[in-house]
C-alpha cells in the first residue's frame, strides 16, 4: 500500500518504520497540511495519530484522493466525529481510541462480566499514562466506559474531591499521569469482601502501531463505511 502518515512525533515515526518493514510505501509524514508536499500526491490509506486540529483537512484530503482513513487521534469532540462519519459515506474509515488487540479482547470480557456483577458490585476504573499525554481521561478509558455502561444508566464520576457523600449508582474514573507509562487501564468490581479486577498494561507504543497497520491492511479492501476493532476481530 501507499500510506500517508499524519504526525511526525514518536507514534508517526513508529508507524513509518513498521509500515516499511511490512513492505508498504510511505509517501510522506506530515504534521500540518502542506500543499506542496501532498496536494498532488495520492495514497491508498492515511494513518492519523496526530492532533484533533488535523481531522478536518485530513478528511478533505481522503475524500479528494479517494483514500481510506485509519484514525487513532484521541481527544476528539462531536464535530470531529461528525467529520469522520460524513467521510464514511464515501470512503472506508477505521476508528478506534485504542489499536491494541489485547484491549479489544478486554472489551469483550467486560461485555460478558459486567452484567453478571453490576447488581452486587461497585464499578471503578483507573487509567495511567505518560506525562506528555494531553487528554484525560484517555480515549481508551472512555471507550471502556461505554462498554461498562452502554445504556447510560450510571452517573459517571471523573475523580472525587471534598464531601462527595455516599456512593450512588455511579462509575468512577480516575486518571494518573507520570513518567513514560505507555498505557494502563484497570476496571475494578468491588463486592462485599471480594474484589475482581480486569487490567490491560501496555509496555510499548508498538502494540498500537501494529494494530494500526493491521487496520490499514484491512480497511484498504473495504467498501465505504465506518469500521472498528470489532470488525478486525471478526474478519
């Protein structure tokens, strides 16, 4: 495939190196729209792990060049998701807040376990990331929260401070930042005299890069639509 990488940081460099090792061609690696570099250059897939400010022009580029898009940027808001869904009507779009195969399996486990425990257990989540991460809670934490509470039946409490009172029907989410932690997510089920926890620990960003390359290899052969890690798992 011909791949355009958005982002010149650590993730962008890892994506470029890994794509080349898989035999793909990287036509460019950019942080912002550079018309001289890519306006007249076409590619098969765009992989974007950069910044949400790039979403609009990346979608415009993909539509103009008929390229598929693998989007892994976090901290997206409603307007950014609207752009992705609009693009998916004409192009294949793969979106996930986490491209780890292990996290995808963790979501499946949470879907199975939560209905069995939620009546008698309190649910909490803790996520940890490196000190350079801009958004909190992480996109992965928000994705896992949707898995824990798909019908929005719980109050979502992001950290606690002061006289918060007795626990209600809620799920607490705590974010920790420090050092070079690639990403850790743990869901706790606290019962009477027993605790169950389900965790995923990433020791390197490489696992996310590997997932992104797999997503690109998958999406390039798909019809227009909005795809996720579930589609990759079920292929």
